[in-house]
C-alpha cells in the first residue's frame, strides 16, 4: 500500500513545547519532591528551562537523571535511544484478510450488550468505533493466525465483554483504594519504548475481590494510553520479594486474569520480567501454566537482570535501577490519571478531525508522523485519477508501493467512513 505526502497531514505532530506543557501539568515543584536550599533549587529550575527547549526525550531523561531527586510521578516519554521495533509489511494475502475483516467490522450497527445467550443489542458507540483501529484488527488477526472469521468473532466478543464488564465505570476514585500502597505502578519505558507496568504483590492492601481484577484492567488501559506512536505492547515487571501466600493471587484469580489478558488484550504483552519467586509462587505458575498461551509463555523471562531490558535511568531503584522513585499515592495517582486523561482527549480529537473512521492508524492517533486513513485515501484517489502525486513519499512506519496497490486501497477503504 503506497503512501504519499502530497497532502499535509490533518494534524501537527506534538511539538517539544506541547510535550513540555504536558510534563509541566503533572510535574510538582522540585522543592515539593526534594526540599533543598534556594540556590540549589534555582540551579535545578535553570537546568529544567534549558532542557525544556530541547527534545521531549531529553526532558524525560532529566527527570530520571537529576542526582538525589526523589521521583513521585510517571515519566512521560522514553529515552531517545529507546524506539519501538518497526512493524513489518503485510504480505498480499494478509492485506486481503485485513480488508475482509475491516469490511466486516465497519458494517456493524448494533452489538450485544452482554455475553448471555439471546442478549439484547444496542447501537455501536463512537468510542467503540474509535477502538477499532487498523492495529487493533491486525492484533486479532495475528492472535487467530490470520483467520478473519475467528478474528471478527473475537473482536465482537471483546466489545461485548467491555460492555458487560462496564470498563467505563472504573473511575480513578473507584480504583484508588486498590493502589494506595503502590502495588501497581506505571513507570518508565524499556529498551524498545514499551511503557513499564510494575506489579508488587508484597504491597497487597485489600482482601481478594473482583475489584482487584478491575484494578489490573484499569491499569492496563492506562498503560496502553502511555504508549507512544508505533508502540503496541507493554512490559510487565513482577517482583515477588517479601510477598506472602496470602498476598498473592489465587489460582482462580490467575485463571481469570489470563482469560482477560489473552482473550481481550491479545498481542499487548511485549515481555514479562518475573523475579524473586518463592517456592509457592513457582508452584502457582506451574498450576496455571497449562492455561498460558505458548506465545505468551515465550515472552516470560524469569530472574533476568532487569537492567538488561530497561534503561537504568528509568528503572525503579527498588528493582536495581537508578530512578529513585518513591510511591506517594497523593502525588502519583492524580498525576497518572491527569496525564492519561489529557492523552485520551488528544487521541479522540485526532480521530474526530480525521473523520471518525473505523480502521484509523494508531500512530496518527498518538500524534506520530503517520498520515490519517482519510489523508491516505484522498491521496490514493488523486493518484488513481491523475496517475501521479506530486511530492509523494512514504510516511514513517510505512513503505512505498505501486499505483496498482494504491488503486486497490481506494476501492477497499474509500467508502469505509463511519457515519456520525
């Protein structure tokens, strides 16, 4: 599928200033995090001002590198050397299967309200349409070994589950009691720019309940919102140091968690780094091992040096890194949720500006250099009419293809705009 830069993208990539504004909105003062003398505070402020004029990744690096500063809020961006693995081009048969799946989900007008047999249906919402991105569809295709029929069934099952599970009711205030001790923390990015989600069983503070599972789902949604352009996966860091049998999940909770992760968040796990397992946790993993998908199992690493996977400056010092993070619920929880709320708003704004299309590119929605689907369709239409597109060239994350494939794209996606 050819790409072109004949028409300017309908959005501006995030500027250094906008990213620093995002950081400023959640960044407490240095004094509040690490009280010091007026002179040293002034020098720190001066350094921040200098870095603010440079790249966003330099700003992120500053947060992790200031000597002696205690970090209490999330890093907003990966370091400059940490980049997502480029996506591979689809083979022609994979493109055809994607087009089939896209046509199917684009035709949905109503979907079930629950998983019960004979459940009533309700119109598909704009948020659900926005969730149906190109990359989302491809994740389900990969998870079903490129079977469009099975992929469409699983996507429908996930949308139904999201309705039945009432994800939109999991507010920060509702989930807040579960995270008061910092038993789950989103902090930093790994070597491939995956946002890191730390799970700390030793900090368990609530009795076993459904809200514990809802808490994990809530944090998965937040870690997805922390992903940058071109990133689709997360890194899980699980440390069982000082945990006890009572603080660890039951086998039933483990199976339920696996069902949710593998069924409704396919292809989202980049790696799971699991360390300091006591004997009873090893037994737990053996018990749930038959329920773990082989692909998921291949991404699990046990007792490996975490600094091999996460830059030391963004790796929590409790896990062997140099990021002196101290969990303060009063600082971290509102900062994380404010940051994610802002990112959600920009993501939706871009989707609306681009025409509210099913199959939109996530890299565009996350503020990357990728053209929107509408811009590509428009350019492909001009190519079909004129034969050439002046100034054409590949966008980031895509490759150049011939005129014949551009015409196929116009035929395949030109009419797939979702009605408002």
